[in-house]
C-alpha cells in the first residue's frame, strides 16, 4: 500500500496576470523596434550632415575650379582672401599620393595577414597560437604617431633605405623604381602603413577562418587532400567575403591615415610615377596646413575632405561589386 502523500493541487493561473504579461510584451516589441530603427537612422543622418556641411563649405572652390578641374588639377596655390576664391586649387597630387600609399600598404599587408591568420588557425601549436594572437591584437592598439616616429627615426635609416638603394641599383631602369632614393617618399609611407593595418586585418581574417565548418575540411582530408589543398581550395574560398571585408577596413584606415604618412611621405605638392618620389596625401596635407591656413585656404581643404570621402566611397562600392560578381561563381555570400 502506497504511503506517498497526494500532490497538492496547483492554484490556477491568474488570467489577469497572464493578460498583463502579454500586454507588456506587445508594448515592448514596438519600443525595441523603434529604438533600433532610430539608432540606425541616426548613423545615416550624421553621415548625411557631414557630407552636406563639408560640401557646402567647399562649394566656392568647386564653383571656381569645376568639380573635375579640382580633382585632376595639378597646381595648389592657395590664396589669402576672406571673402572670395583667388587662388588655384588642384587636388590631384594629394589624391595620387593617397592612392599610391594605400595601394602599397594593401598589397603588402593582405598576403601577410592571410598567411599569419592561416598559421594561427591551422599550423601553430596551441601554446604559441594564443599568445601570438594577443600580441597581434595588441599591436593594433599602438598609436599611429608611434609608428611614424619609429619608421622615421629607426626603420627608415636602418632597414628601408639600404633596401631601397639595393632596389634602385638593380631595378632603377624601371619607371616605378627610378632614383634617386631620398629616404622619405611614397614607398616608406606605404610600408609603414602596411605594418599599421596588418594587425586589424589579421585579427578579422583569423576570426573568419576559425569559424569555417570543420566538416568541409574533414571531407577534404577524407578524399586524400593535403593540408595545402584543404587550406587553398576549401578554407580560403569559403572565407572570401570576410577577407574582402578585412581588406576594405584596412584600406579605409590606409586612405585616411594622417600623422604617420605626414612624417614619411615628404610633404611635397608634386607627384611622379617613381615610388621613391616624395608627395602628400589628402589627409596629411589637411593636417599639415589647416592650423595656419587662411579662410580661403580652409575652404580648399574642405574640398579635399569631400574628395577623400568620395574616393573612400568609390573604393568601397567597387569592393562590393567585386564580391557580388565573384560570389555568383563561387556561391559565397557577399559582405
């Protein structure tokens, strides 16, 4: 005979309480929806206000030089007027310097970032991978002025200049490496930029590679593929969108970097095909001249800011198009 006591009957749920909980949920959902929508809209509004304000400030220069005349003009001779535009404003030397240094940086940093990320995720022992990953991420926190000082006072005279002289002596017949080697210039600025953007690109690519499905990699090994084949034919193609996203983030920093480029590019307002030549970037020219500029010259610098925004936007649109087009063939999702 069972001695267990019968279970006490549970009190029925209060219908009023259930109604209150349901009404709170219905009330919280629209609040959350509109709060998130407001945050997203705020970003667009801030961006639109920045573009509108800088374009309005720079409009007198665009009206005098013409939009394409300003972008492709090669003479920058700012005036000192307070009420009208009297100087000549051509931003091509600064646009050219920005594009050249950023291209050098991404061409050096992207292969290195992919190789470091692959090593950390697939080749390095666990006791080495974690400390090395933390070190790479810590390098991303170093201020740009430190990179500039280090590059100018140690890396340039002790490492880069001897290397540049060797390159110029062997490949000086080619227009990209035509001398003389001046020390500062496009090439030194691009190399230091590559070192600056390498940590953040490596961190993003490492995370993208680390989350790739293990089943696909095991299937490759089961079919007799080598580690090289699995990495190059399974892991990297599946990580394509993330690699492009990391490249665009690094390229965005390279395009807008100021202090380090200002220290290493030379500060010249001329431009040339040789990577050993000196020049200026858009951001470095703004930083170097804004403090002592006249009101008219500041209007010209505002126009350079608009051009920098335009260049960055075009680069990002082209990257999206490339990912979308290649994604049609590889089946990879676009970023």
